[in-house]
C-alpha cells in the first residue's frame, strides 16, 4: 500500500474513532436525560476515549480480543456518564466563557464596592450595630441614638442607593426603633450637578438632536440637583416653559452594583439574624430594588404623572392641587420633559404663608384631600409629598412634583383602609381588628380575641380620650407586629406617605391634625355612598352571572332526587385528573422501575463475576466475567440515570 493510502486509512481511522466516541457521549447524554451543550459533549467524548486507552494499556497492551471490545465501550460510556454527572453538579450552567467573563467583571466591581463600603462601615463603627442585631442585645436610648446617627452618616456617604434605602426604611415604624426613624428621616440626596457636557450628550442621544435645536431656550444651570437626576429650565419652540429632568450619567450601573450588594446583605441578615428573618429582609430588598429601578426609568414616571393627573381631572374641573403635564414626544428612559410650575416650595414659602390673606388651613385641606382621594378612591398615589415636592402656585393652588415612586392599592386594600378609619371613628374594635387583618399579612397563628381587646384598648386610649394623632398609627403598627402580623409593601408605602404628608401639612398649618381630618374624610357621605353603590353593583353583577344556573337548578335537583329514589345515584371520581399529578406518578414509576432494573442487573453481574467457570476469552478473563462486567456497566448506567432523575429538577 502506498504512503498516501496509509495516511488515508490513518485519517479515516481517526475520524471513525472521533465519531464513535462522540456517539458514545451523545448516548450518555441521552441515557442521563441531560441537555448538554456541544462543548461539554466534546470534552465528555475525550474523557471516554482517554479512559478506554488507559484500560487497554492496563489490561491487554498487546491488543484486544473481540469479546473485550464490549467491555471497553461500556467502560467508556460509564466514564463519560460519570463526567457528565460531575460536570452537571459543579457547572450546572455549562461552560460559558463569555458569561464567566461578565461575572468576573461584575465580581471585581462588587469587590471594589465592598472595599469602599467596608471602609465607610469601619469609619463610622457600624460593626457594633450589626453585632447587636445578630446577638439581640438590648441597647440604651443613648446608644441607639448614637448608632442611628452613625448609620445615617454612613448611608449618606455610600451614595444614591443607600440614601434611597434609608429613606424607605425611615417609614417602617414597625421595623425600626424610633431613634433610627428620626435619624433616617434626615437623609437628603442633594449633590453637586453633573458636568453640562455629559448632560448635553444624554439629551442629544435620547432626543435625537442637540438641546439648542429642540428648545428655544435652555438654562444650562440646573434649578435642582439630586443623586438620581437634575432639573433644567427650558422653553419649547412654541413658547411653552418646561422643566427638563435628566438622569445622571452612569447612575444606572452604580445602582445595579449597589442593589446586588443590598440583596446579598439581606440574604445574610435573613440567614443569620432573628431580626432579618422576622421582617423578611429578602422580600424588603426585592421590593426596594423594584422601586429604585422604576424610579430610574423616567418613562414610568411619565406614566405615573399621566395616570394621577387623569384621575384628578375626572374628579375636579378646576383642581386645587395638580401635577405638571407631560410633554410626551420628549420623554425617554433618561429624559423627562414636563410643564414648568412656577411656584415656591412649601419648605421655602414662609414669606408667602405668613401673608394674612393666604388661607393656610384651606391649602392644607386641599393637599390632604387630594392625597387621600388618590389613596382611598384612585388606588395610585404620590408617595413622597414632602415640603420640597409641594409648590405654592401664584393662583393660590398647589403643585405636586416628583412621581418617580408612587404607591398602588388594590380595591380590596382601599376598602380595608376605609373600613379601618370608619371603625376607629365609631370606636368599633371588632371592625377595626377585621380591617387590620385585611390590610396586614399574617405570618403565623394569632389570638384574635387578644388582638381585638388590644385594639379596643388602643382606640379607647387614643381616640375616645382625644389623644389621636399620626403617632397613633405608628404605635398601632408596632402593636400588631407583636401578634404575628407584618406590614406589606403597599401598606408601608401608604403609611410612609401619610407620615411625610403630616410634616408638609404642619408647614402649611401647624394646627392641622391629619388623623382627625382623615377620619372625617372617611366618614363623609360620598365614600359611604360609593361603598353602598359598589356593593349593590357587585351584587347585581353576581346575580346576573348565576341566573342561568338558577334556571337549571330545579331540573338538576329533580334528576338527583329521582336517582336517589330509584337507587341509581352514582358518583364518579377521577383520580389523577390533573396532568401534573399524572406526570408525578409516571415519574415515580419510572424511577422505581429503573432502580429495580439497576439492582437486578447488579445482582446478576455479581453472580457472573463470582463464577469462575465458562470459556476463557483471555488467560485471565472468562466469558462469564465479560458478561458480568457488561451487566455491571449496565447496572451503573441505570443507577446514574435514576440519581439524575431524583436530584435534577425536570424542566
């Protein structure tokens, strides 16, 4: 044979071997029921080939006899399956270099951020706080005040995500002591403005043209700058004055890195501290992450403004409290263009409010009515009515800014809040308890009678004796948490809104009592009429829905009674009617059958291997041993298949 022919046969032989061991790897994959990528299949085939080479060198270096080939192939299949199982355990997501590269970059970014946060924690000595949370040590009031101040300073230094997290926690009176609530309420996120060229680049990219081409005038000096965005004054080509809100460059990447750290910290707190498990730290972290991502997307804020403005206009022809209108064509993820409300923030309106001609109580009533209508009637409400977001307008009305975060209550929650206020107004402890159980989340078994007595004593102490106030709600939330109840995020947002609103109302009218006015608002006839009308409408709709059933009911009752009288009444019950149940039973049967077959072949293999008789294949191996080794491999394959089905969650 020529050299070319020899080379050709060599190449064909190598190709045949590659195809053979690739087929073995594919077969192993199918036997295990795994979905394996191409790269892992090739590596598994290589492992099978190497195992066969090593076996041949150890057992029969001079060559193989025909009967031994099945053992070699079975051994290769076995080692391939073992590799696939181990790889599935260690690398369930497969060999993905690009994903690893991205994960490595993310991990390095988190490490750098951990170093920064760790330095801040050490600088403010927050390790004492975490240690007391883990051990449950009781602290004095002075110690709590000191550590709360350190926590606030550290959050401010950590940046936007930490500030937002602290602002969110400042409304959770049910989770934190009062000293922490007071300190976290002082958090602010005013920061120096971003460079104009960076802001101009964002405007140009998102709006499709430079700002000087879109706007007739554009003030490059921002009128407000916060950690997430800054606001510029501008004028459209048509002459309309607008406010342009621009997200800070690079804020999204920094926020995502911080949110990743928040989730990991919450997971650690929930796993290692009683406090974290009690409050549901992971659920809080997920809710906070969702809210912050919504705040970073200005399209969400534009939709919030449109929704609340439409509800206000539908209720009031000339609203006394109004949001700015949105300029839809110029709203993107990073840019929000809206009507410019030429007013003075309540926090800076001391001169205007001191004018004797200004009816401060009317302004406070208008603001309270607007927010309560959003909460109790509309279900979508402004979550942050602090003095900086409420403007006193030249026409005597109020403007409401910043809709990045809004709260949402479903109709059931709205009705429960209304019933709670009405029950407190009537001194109805049973009604107030039922309403609380509808609002809050039950985390365990509760003694309802004890809770009802505690609520009754609470109402008597605060309402009947004339000691009502917003602090009453705070104390009530702390009372119910002792009975295995937790505050869901939507209810927490509502209470946070009311707490913030109380401070703004006190700026407008120091004598204004939000809680008393809220009770009066809930007791007005238009809410009661609305409840009655909604109930009547719901009953009517339900009756119309069941009317066809009522018409058929006499005939069905007649057939049932006739069958009973004649002794022909039968009931049919379909076991495993649901497809999920059938799949579960089928899976159990398959696992049992595979386990039985694995055990049976294993026993037979052991018997054959223990028998020294039979024709000799080699000087050391008999035919019975060949059969035994093959059956042993089959037994191990079936066993591996069974283990994979048990431990791997099927998709």
